[in-house]
C-alpha cells in the first residue's frame, strides 16, 4: 500500500456510486469549513496578524516554486519514511499545534478527534498547551503513533516544569517550545469581534488540571480568578539566558518553534537544542515575516547537526514536497486539517492527511524521486508568475 493508493480507493468507491464525503482540494475544503463553522471559531482560525499579508504570502510563496522533474527513474517503490528524534515515522508529515482544536469540532473535543486521526494515519500530532482536554488524554488518544507536546512557556517556572513533567509522564516523544507567542499579535479579525477564546475559558484544560497552576489561583472556584491568573502566567518573553533552564527541564528532545533567522538557528543548536522549527505561526503573530523563503538559510546554518521542521502555508502534498526539497526534515500541516476537523471530526482530519500524503507520494512518483534523500537533491526553481 502506498499513500498514492488513496486515489484508487476514491475512484473505486466512485464505481460503486459513492462520492467522496469531503472536498479534496484545500480551497474547497476551506470554503466548506467557512460555511459550517461557528462564526467566532471560523474568524479565529482564519484570521491573522495585521492586514494578513503574511498568511497570504505563505501560500503564494509555495505557488511560486517548482521542481525540475527527473525521468527514467522508475520511482515505483517510494519510501517517505523519516527518523526524527528517535521516532521512525512512515512519512515526514506532522500535525502542527493548534490551540482551538477543541471548539473547532462539533462535540467540543477536537483535540481528541485529531489525536484519533493521528492514531489512524501514523502522522504525529504536536499537541498544543492550549487544549480542551488535558495533555494526558490527548496523548492516550494518539494510540501507537508517537506525539510531541507544544509548550507555551509560562512565567511561573514551577508551572513550566510541571507541564513538561506531565508531558514526559504521558509519553510524548519531544517538547516543542513556541517562542513567537509570549504576547498575542495584533489580529484585526479577533479584535473586530472582541473575541479571544482563552479569555472566555476555552482551551485551558492543561492549566485547570495542573496543581502548580491551581496553587497560584487566588480563588480556584471563581472562573474570573482563574482566567486572571492565566493572563498573568501565560506568556514568558524568553531570552537566550533562559535557554539553559529550559534545556534542563527535560531529557526529551527539545525543539524551538518560530526560529526563522539562520543565526538564531545556529545559536540554538550550539546551545543544545535538538531541533529547530521554522514557522511564522501561519501569519498570526508577526506580520511581514517570510517563512519558506527563509528555510534554506536555516537548513544551511544548521547543517547535519539537527533536524529542521517547517510549517506555514502548507496547503497540499505539492507544498510538502517543495518544503522537503528545500531542506525540511519534517513538514507541519496547520489550518487545512482544522477545516477537516470542523467538517467531519476524526474522519475529516484523516481525509485531509491522506489527501496530502497521496498528493505528495504521487508527485514524487511522477517527478522521479523515490525517497526523501533523493528529493533533497531536487532542483527547485523560482517561478516569478505562472
Ligand atoms: C495556531 N498555531 C499555534 N502554534 C503553536 O505553537 N501553538 C498553538 O497553540 C497554536 N495555535 C494555533 C491556532 C490556530 C487557529 C492556528 C491557525 C494556528 C500555529 C500553527 O502551529 C502553525 O504554525 C500554523 O498553523 C501554520 O500556518 P498555516 O499553514 O496553518 O497557515
């Protein structure tokens, strides 16, 4: 079975009169999700920083790249597997951390639904600190598929240590520390609707289940007191000096998300970080930060010393292949799987993941790249305009 076989399954079902349940193209899926989701959830997922040029540019930056195909390779047996932080993964795709997964699903448990899709597909999930179900339950729902825990480092060091310890105990394979969100970027859509889910109590399960957090809440029975305390501890403006403390919190592989400058990447690896994760947070935090354009510089700076993860603007298997050819070790999918989740829970996420993997696999077949090592030798061209 190859990932590309998903297209045969769809066609065979068609012969039996059964059409695909979900849209196949990312844009169609997004339009369907926009129509189906509650407006406040939709604007939170779709919106970004400033005039949102960054999230648009993330997508067009992929559209302006192409790979020179190689013929007579006979890439009939493809191997998309990759070794990452001690995990042997069947593909280089992972589910990027998304903090409102819970409410994006109809039953309010989207983190669990996504985790179940991860279990079904073997594609690891990076579970966000901001979730509707505690990280232990999310990990359990991931079954035999390994997972990573994403930490928003709180200002309270005891709470940070507690969250990391819980992630270790729950069996996560790595800790991904997101650096670009200690303060929320200026997001006009959320401001226009005065909508910030966490202030309304959403996605706080990891805090409410944490003794170190609860110990600091003046009146734990009062929701307002809880949320006020959360706003006090949420965002830690980390500095390089803090990295040794962070490193010392765990023996698990430590990954820094939001590193985009080559110098920062090199410095992080030299300081003992196990991986860097190039991302502009899908254009939700800083406006005007490139993402895929910076990936090759980061890859060159890090060399073979650490894997480089990437997300931001990945909408298809073609984009996954492009990011891999530009040097990413693994590629994160963000908003598209949230659209699948909103439309069909676990089945919806599974469909999106299988579609992306099928497209990537078939593109590698057609272009003559049997595995990721071959893909890294690909000649990637810039296309000013189609
Ligand atoms: C995010 N992202 C994010 N990142 C993170 O480290 N922790 C989090 O809790 C969240 N939450 C979150 C919520 C929503 C609604 C979105 C869309 C994104 C960023 C995410 O991991 C990833 O970087 C982006 O989604 C990539 O951009 P695209 O490809 O989804 O546009």
